[in-house]
C-alpha cells in the first residue's frame, strides 16, 4: 500500500484541527514557523476531556437522584387518601395525602389548605389516626 501526501495539505489540516480544538489560543507565530507546541495542544485536549467527563458524571448523578425520587413517590402511592404527618426542615405538615406525583406530595391540611411537599425535603413520614393491621 502506498500513500502519497502533500506536506502543505497535512499542515493545513492539522492547523485547522488545532483552531477547532483551541479557538481561543493564539498560535500565529507557531503556525507560521511550521512548529506546533504539542504539549499545549495535549494539555488543552486533556482539559476538554476532563470537563466532558465531569459533565457526564454530573448528569448521571442527576439521573440517579431523579430515579430514586420516582421510586420514593411510588412508595407513597398506596397512602393516597390516608392521614399522615410529614416532617420537613420547614416544619411539620399534617393532613390527608391528596396526590402523589413524581417528586412531590400534595397534602390537604385539616383547615382545607393544600401543601406541596417535595420528596427530597421529607425527613420523616408517619400515618396518624386509627390504623388497622392486616
């Protein structure tokens, strides 16, 4: 196999690639002399890879949090219509669980007020009133 290349075309290709990867870096002197600072290019590529990996890890953590809240919401679904006492960092909410959504509960207090309680803010949960065990 024989490959014929034009040195000027290869140089232009790598200069264009460097401009794409390093749009903010000034390399006119290096490009004119035909010498590229490879260590700077490698450092920039490594930094870009680190930032991309951090973004992916953050997205995965966010997805895990959402799925665990959805699972917690499914745990509360059977208690819809039951009287409960919920402790949150903002205080205690007591009333009937009116609705269970993906990441929050709607509790209708005894005075008729509806309160949305985010599941991520829930500290404790307790059913109140007369309970019958099966």
